[in-house]
């Protein structure tokens, strides 16, 4: 009887820990965190993606896009050999850019887009030897 009571308490406590950990990585939670490069953070499978776009380009012109890849603890994940795309949606304009490795844990692209609060983005990254991961962003909604 005592063992049963201990097991019930253990599993109740464990479920609270698991639920708390899951909550810690929701989009709403990540939006409250300061991203290292000033972008927006999102979960992408076992990774965090940080999307950085031009914040002040009112005209559609060649602007950079950078995606930083880290683990849940913020440790850099190598992007050597990685490929990816970012699709930017602003109004009725859709722009898809090919991302290429740029530095230790970044992927970069450049393309014609204008900055707008309603901008949405879909980032898809395939790290070398890994499955493709995706994340959805609203990178300028809090600016």
C-alpha cells in the first residue's frame, strides 16, 4: 500500500515537470524571450530557430534574411552542409529564398521584400544528415 502511494506521488510530480517543460517552449513563451540577434524565436523539432529580417525597409528591395539554429539551451548548432528556404508573405506578395550556411550556426539569404507588421514567414531547414524541420513566424508583429 505504501509503495503504491509513493508511485502515485512520483508520477503526479513527474507529470507536472513534463507539462511545465512543454509550456516553456510555446510560441507565446518564446515571444517573451529576448532573442540573441534581435529576431523572433520559434521551436523547430528539437531546435530553436531565430529569424532575423529587415525591420525598416518600406520598399521591396534586396534585404537580408538570417536564420540562427540553436538547441533548447541556446547552444549553437552547426549549419555546415545545411540547406533551407524561407518563404515570406507580405500582403499578396510571396517571396521564397534559398538559405545557405553562413558562419557557425546561421543560414542566410537575400531577396526583395518590404518590411510590414503583417509579414509572415515559413522557415524550412535540413541540417546535414538530419530530418527537415519547419517553423512559422510573424517576425515584425512586436515591432
